[in-house]
């Protein structure tokens, strides 16, 4: 028998209710749960990442330009074409 086997030969099984209660009582003194709940939530609005993201998104809004009338017309045509294709596909699946 090896030394590690001899050391564990007379130990109690950890899955019994009595040993679990014993372990719980011993660890409850060491770990304080109220310390975690007492901390205030962190305000991350001034963090470096949030400032960087704000800068990136603000610059994107200022660069957008109003589309020209021909671009508006083309986008409208494309939307109508897409809607027509979708409706035809829906009608064809109903015939099966």
C-alpha cells in the first residue's frame, strides 16, 4: 500500500450530510458573502473604452451625407424588387 493510500484509508467520505455540514460550517467563517454585495456598482462612462467608442460613433454620424435623388430612387426600386421576389417565393411555396 502506498503512503497516499494509507493516508486516505481512514478518512470520512465527503458525500455524507454530516461531512458536508462540517465543511460548510468551516468555510462560512472564512468566506464573508456580505463583502461582495456591499461594493457599489462601477461607473464605466468615463473609462477609456467608452470614450473611444463615443468618439468613433460621433464621427460616423457627422460624416453621413444626404443621398442624392437618384440614389433614393435606386434604393426604393431595390426595396420594391426585393419585396416582389419575397412575395413571389411565398406564393410559390403555397402551391406545393
